[in-house]
């Protein structure tokens, strides 16, 4: 596996870890196709998750844009991963 794919997999895991910790959601419930609603994440939970991701990855995450449109865990993680990678490059 090349390092980019490896980095993406690690980034995905790291983001899911933050979602579990800050959203107080069991890891086995956080599947790519799980909806934000099905995880019972409220807007305050999302803010806490985004804030924790900012701290963990040392990036600024605007509270609008693609993050607000995310309906599933996959959508949210992909938007965050793309943003983190862009900020870091």
C-alpha cells in the first residue's frame, strides 16, 4: 500500500476516533454509511467534534461549507480529510 492511501486510512481512523470520543458514540456504530442523525449527534456535538479536530490536526475549520452538508459519517470524514490535507500542503 502506498503512503498516501496509508495516510488516508490513518486520517480516517483518527477522525472517527474524535467523532467517537467527542460525540460519545460507540466505535462500532460509526460506520461510513451511518447518518449523523442515526448517531444522535446534535449541533453542539458537531461543534465539539470540529473543535477537537482543529486541535488534533492544528488546522482551522470553518463552520460552514461542506461540513454542514455532510449527511453521513463518510461525507463528514471525506470533507474533513480533504480540508486537513489542503491545509497541511
